[in-house]
C-alpha cells in the first residue's frame, strides 16, 4: 500500500533537511511516537495520516512554502529571525 501524500512529503522534507523524528516532534509540539506513526507504511500497525496543517507548518518553517516566507524583523542595527 502507498503512503498518503502528506506522509511522503514528510519523509522527503526530513531527508532534505536532515531532520530526525525528535526534531520534527519538537518543532510541531507532538511526541516522537506521533512522528513515527506518520512515517510508517499505510496499512501497518500504528500508521496514521499526517494532518496537512502540520506539514504546512514544517514547510513554512523550512522555507519550502512559496506562499509564505520566513518572518524577519528589523531593528536599528540587525535583522532578527
């Protein structure tokens, strides 16, 4: 069985940015086991679809979303991310 698109995109994003499950879990404020369930093959025990909103948040954070750019603000002498 094939993984859902969000789950496949999560795997690609993690590979591209060399992210560990712990990194994704911390960024999305979920437990590591949740990320693990998103990475499992569809039909396997414990598999869950990754909600699109979580994938969108990761894409925005890592600059993968064309609709949104990382937020920066300027102070007098420097730029803060």
